[in-house]
């Protein structure tokens, strides 16, 4: 899978190998905070980060989004590939990311969710 802006980004946003590792949508739903985030995407010029736990194989991810607020939700590969941060920088993939459970990424978020 080749995504836009490979040259200006310096790497593919979602290489085929990573695409094969991402579980399909809804497959980790029962795991809740123990769902594994297989990829981390971020804007180098803002505080936004996306942790992908599942992928539909085409365009839609599900995972944890840390932006204006932290929340679980869906996000789009094509929109991330085209988006730019406030200084015009592209969204990047953390090349050194090691898969880990969401509870390890954002324990405070899941404690807050449990108290609701």
C-alpha cells in the first residue's frame, strides 16, 4: 500500500507490512483498554497523536486519538496523508513504535472512563 507524500515524508505512512499486522475493525473491541495499538501517527508541529488498533484494510482506522481531547474513535488514512499541521508539516508515523496496550499509553484516560 503506497500512500501520498512518501518522498516529502521520508517514509510510507502505512507500509504493506504494517497494514497486514493491523487487525480488522471490531476484532479487538472486547479487549477494551487491553486492545493493542499497532501504529502511532503524529503531527510534528502540534500535539496531535493517533494510535491505531484496527484497520478496515482500505482507509479507516479505529484507535485512540490524542488531540484537543483524548478519545477512542475512527480516523482516515487518506485524510491523514493529505493533512498538514499548523506549520505545514505532514503527519508522520513513529518508525520506532512498538505495539502496546492502550492502557499503557493512556492509563489516566481509562481510569476516567471507568469512573463514569
